[in-house]
C-alpha cells in the first residue's frame, strides 16, 4: 500500500520554552514510540499532520515517518492536541506499526434508513458511535455502516450481523448489541439495568432513610432520664 510520507527531524531540546520556540519556527513537537522503538523526540510540520487528519481514514491513516538522518518508520497517529482557542495543532504522538501485523483502531459507526418498527412506536437506539476494529493496516475501513430499514420492535443488530470487509473484525463479543429498536419504557428498563451501581447505591440510601424513624425512638426516652 502507498503510504503518506511525513518528514520529521530529531528534537534535542524539551520543555515548554523549547516547544514554543519550535512552534514559532513553524514546527510542532512530536514523539514516536512503540514496543520495539524507544521513544524518540521529533519535530514535524503541522500542515503534514493536518493533511493526514483530513484524509479518508483520518487518524487511522498508516504513514511513513521519514526521520532526518535516520531510518523511516511506519506509524499511525495515536494522539494529537489542538490549541483550545486558535485550533492550531500543538503536538502529535506516533506509534510504530507493522503492515503485516493487525492493529486495533476506532472506526466511525453509522446507521442508515428508518426502521419499520418506528411505525409501531419503536425508537432506534444506537449504542455506539464508533467500533473497535482489528485488521491489517491496509484493510482499515473509513467507516462501518448498517442499514436498519428492516428492524422491527425488539430487533437488534450485533457484530455477527454486520457485513464487514474481508479481514476485518469487531473486538466486541458477537452478541453485543450495537443497534436496537425498542419502546421508550423498555429503553428506560435497559438503561437502568446498564447502571446497576446506581441502583445498588440507591438501595442502601433508602434503607438508611427508613431506619431514621427507628433511630429517633431512643430520643423519646430522654424525658424519663431527665427525672433522675
């Protein structure tokens, strides 16, 4: 597969001051790392990184990091940071990958169509907006879509029901609900079941509230004690 090429230079200085000087010079600090690569401090052009982010695969784009005076490395962009006001790119982290080894990435998940169960009072419930995908770098899809037109009330879609590209799998269990058509009351029940900790916390609180009147009974004995 043809890879995006991102030129990089070794970075000797570190710290906030050095990073600011680097940005004023039109570069941003970056780090490349991996299980087989000791962390390297680098500098790259923010424009090169933005081009990758705007490509079809975005953050999931495999690229060739061409380090000045060193070897090229096949990497993926794992983390990046924008300025909260100017939205200028501030930092980038690259992870070493191998084209012949699977990677795990988050891929956008979209549903299309209107479920027929909606005509019977059902509501479409999309559990996830992205899915963890495992595949070779060359097989990473830009997104995963599913048509929900035929879903009736109480119908669901799980990973086993997706039509995935060859060599691509979802790392969720095969029975994990991804999309469902449910009634409002059932959705409330499912949401309650999905947060048992909240229900468990409420139960002791209720018991404590019920115990307050019993705890108040000894207070009634105080006048008798006062007669002594």
